[in-house]
C-alpha cells in the first residue's frame, strides 16, 4: 500500500534541481536539469523510509512490536518450564538412586581392574626391555650366543609384546569405561540433587501465570491490527509528504556533494582551460557555473526542506498519538466547562456535551464544592438531570477537585481527563505522566474537544454571558481559581 500511494504521487516526489523550491534565482531564471526532472525515486528506498516513519509515528505499531516481543519471550519461558515439569514427572527417584549405587560399584570394580592391568603392563614392559638387551647388545660378549638361541629369544619377545599390546588395549578400554562411568555418576547425582530441590508447585504456579499473561497478550494483539490500520490511514497523507521531503533532502545532499566535488577540482588545478571546463560542466549540471553559489543555494534549500520536515514530523506524531488513543472513560472537569473564557455559562455546555459523550464513553463529571454558589436554582435542577447520563460528583468542602479528577483517571490507560488545567503541581499522577489530559474550547457558543472529534453548539444565554443568580454582570470569578481558557496560564 505504501508503494502504490507513493507511485500515485510521483509528480511531487523530487523537485527539479532548481534553487529555491520553484522560485527564481534572483535573475528571473529557473535553471532546470533535464535529467533530474525526469528522474524517479528508488522505490525500495521510498518504501523503507515510509515503513520506518510509520513505525515512528504510529504508537500502535510500537505497541504491537513490543507485545509480540513479550509474547515470544513468554512462549519460550512456557516451553522451558513445561520441559522442566515433564522431566520432573518422568523421573523415578528411587530407581535413580539404585542406578547410582550400581554404577559406583561397577566403577570400583573397574578401578581394581585398571590397577591390576597397570602392574602387569609394567612387568611385561620390564621383561621386554631385558630380552631386547640380550638380542641387540653386540658389545657384551655374554650376549654372543648361537643363532638358534637368538631365534628363541625373538619368539619370546614377540609373545611378550603381543601380550603387552593386548593388555594396553584392555587398559585403554577399562580407562574409557571408568571415565564414562564417572561422568554418568556425576550426571545422575546432579539429577538426583535437582529432583530434590525442584519445587513442582512453584513451577506449576509460574506456568499458570505465564499462560494467563500469554492469553492477555493474545487478546491485546488481536485488537491492535485493526486500530493500527486505522491510525495508519490517518497518517498516510502525512507519511507520503514526509517521505517525499526526506527523498528531496537526500537528493539535495547528493547535489551538494557533487557541487563540492566541482569546487574541489577547481581548487586543485591552476590550468585556466581546465577551470573553464569545470565551470561549464557545473553550469550544464546545475545551471550555474560557480560551484560556491550552487552550494550556498542548495544549502539554503536543504534548510527550508528540513524546516518543513520538522513541522510535518511534529504534526504526524500528534496525529498518531491522538488517533491511537483507546478511550473508554472520561472524567470531565465540570468547573472548567461552566465558563466561556472568563464568563460563567452555567451548565449550558454540559447539558449538550454529556449526553453526547455518554453514547460512547463512561462519563464522570467532577465539580468543586463551590459549584452550588455559582449555580442558580434552574442550573441546580439541570445538575440533577445530568445524573441520567453520567456520574456526578461534587467534591466536599476543603478538598481539591484536581486531586479527585486525577485519582479517578488513575493508572487506567483508557481513562482520560477533559480539562484545561495544566496540573503542573501533579507530576506524580499517572494521567499527567501519560498525557491523558484532553483540552477543550468553549467559544462563540460552541464547544470543541478536538481529540474526541466534538464540535457542537450549545444554547448560550442572551445578553451578558453569565448566570443571573449569583454573579455580577460583566464578570464571573473562576471556579476554584482554575477554570481558564485553553491558552491561558494555570493559576492556583
């Protein structure tokens, strides 16, 4: 899908190699390289750039990758624990102990056999050495014996050496068997020790916990692909433009390197004809014969493209984060929503907003204890009517609504707060740390919550905006000192 989209937008891939993004050079001319104007981007590079950018801007892509990594790790742990548990149930401990005892007895027998063979081999080696000395020592007259006697000695030597070879072979076989038996005993003793220390109950508990986690991961992964695709579709126009700018910047960087090569060639030659040729090549390539001018203009163009890319990157990150939100619960800052800028509008906005939000979310509205002072008798009746659609909570006197609002959101990643407060004094709250605060605007008789796609009118009071019950015309104190416009600083 990436590549198809990019191919459909190939008319905007790379600007012609002119200086100034389509603007003139100051001399009324726009030199264009005919080769560059017909060029197409490398499709594999474009696809790779878009793939990386999609993973960068789509939080659900990152979540999916992390969840898949954790799922694979959990599966490996389950397989390892299952093998351990199967091994434990497959061991006959008493039989294992008996086998160890038998092997130790056999090992002792082999040790005795090796000791006997060692003595016999030593004796035979000594006898063979003496016979050889009688046959081959011509310097000693005692050994000047008859030929027939030498033949008998040779036959005896041959017999002894044959026996010696047999004993050496037996010794090696016995030694190998002894070492094998020794290793086997060590392995079986280690297995017996492991069996005694193995906690089957703990292993089964861990296995059950991992199975539960695996099922949870599977459910979460089942939900992500559809939402990930929806986020990607919202990001796609931005991804196409970002990829386009990225490729343009790469092309400009390539042109700068080429222009720098022309400048380097100029600095390395003193021949006027060669310099003229280099200038002509530069002019043919870039429409400008001076490489330094080309470099300056290309550098400026690269800076403009990077600024555009930076803005689009910020926008794509915001769109991705907003589209990836999974919102199930909303905690409304009721006092915030009772004011349009610094004018009290009572429950006018909440009357139309809460029923709408209740169709999609579980809604809780939290008011400061002073709300009764600011509302008239009609608004108090409307406050009761809100309870049909949402949980309405009025904070007791002496407590701060901000604490209650953030605590209600808690660590639940599907719970979001609708408020224009900055909550700068609550950096420890999970909703603040995870940026689960949604801003709203009440202006010109409309209420907008961009993150929720809400933009609806409400019935504003005629004349001076405010409640005629307890407020003075033209001014309305902010509820608990925190109700404020979206762009206004937080006040305590």
